[in-house]
């Protein structure tokens, strides 16, 4: 019960601090390099779980780079898997410079894919302090693009 109350207070605080402002839309493309990393918790490889480093280069309304880490699990051969990731993006967003953190959460089951990418509250620096928003990724023909809906105070 105590942990539920703490979660409710934490959630209410985050939503109360969400910036109020005009929603902006940014689009562009990016290249990504995923590099497998050794698990830090096991000595024997586990084919149902993986760890990767993320290295991205963004173009368009978001110009910059990101570095991050991804943890994955499941069995993609059967169409079921998931991943979580955090990456720090550094660059300019519609001409404003700074950095921010993105949090990914994705699942795939029987060919159905669900992906949520959000700005971690309070992570903006420089001219991006107070940034809030969510990003969508589109992959077509092996090319990656993004749409980013965001607000700044």
C-alpha cells in the first residue's frame, strides 16, 4: 500500500510539472548503429536476452547524435519479443541547443508491434530545459525516420 501511495505521489508530481505550451512537430531521418554488448550479470550467454549499445545520428528538425543502451528479451523467431532503452540526445531541436533523455519501451507479439518513446521529465539541458514529448520511429525500405511531438515552456 505504501509503495502504491508513493507511486501516485510521484506520478502526480510529474504531471503537475509538465510544461504548458504549444505542441511542436519535428520530422527527419536518422542512422542507427546497434552493437551487441556482453551481459554484466551472467557468464553464460542467454539467447533469450540481449544487451546493445545505441549510436544514432539525427538529421532534419533534430540535428545531433545520441548514445544509449538497450536491453531486449524474448524469441523474435516466434514473433514475440520486447526491449527497453535509454539514450541521451545531444544537438539542436528546431534551432535550440541542448540535450535530453529518451526512454523506449517496445513489445512485439504475433506480428503486432507497440513502441513508446518519451522524453524523460527534467532531463532537458541548455535551451531544451523543460522539454516534454514523444517520438515515433518509422522504418521503410531499410531507412529510419522520426516524428517528434514536443513542448517547451
